[in-house]
């Protein structure tokens, strides 16, 4: 398992590979033409912003307000499916 502090230092391609392998997709939304996917990775929230010509991965500080992070995704999150994944 990759330590989360190391994740921030990885190149974009390695971060993408890590999210695909170890991340749990919590929700997805569209914002200004970007597809934004929220992941849980080792108990930390990570967003992947995918646009027509670019991709950006951003992390949240551990003390960030969890409700504020989840709020834009609430109408997209399938709670029952998420609970099944976490079992």
C-alpha cells in the first residue's frame, strides 16, 4: 500500500494508476465541461478532473470539511452500491 503522503509526489500517470488500482469511486459529476470523479484512497478524498484536453488530480487536506467535499456529489452517489463496495 502506498503511503498517502507519497501519492501527492507521484507523477500524474502514477497517480492515475494508483487511483485505478486502489481508489474507491464515491461519485461523479459534471462541472463546466469537466467530468469530476471523487475517490476514497486510503481514507482520504481525491478528485480526478477530466477534460477534453487535460486531466488534473487534486487531494484534500485531512482536516477538510467532509460534508463540504461530499455535498456536490450527494445527488449522484448511490449509497446502497457504495455500502456494498465497502463490505
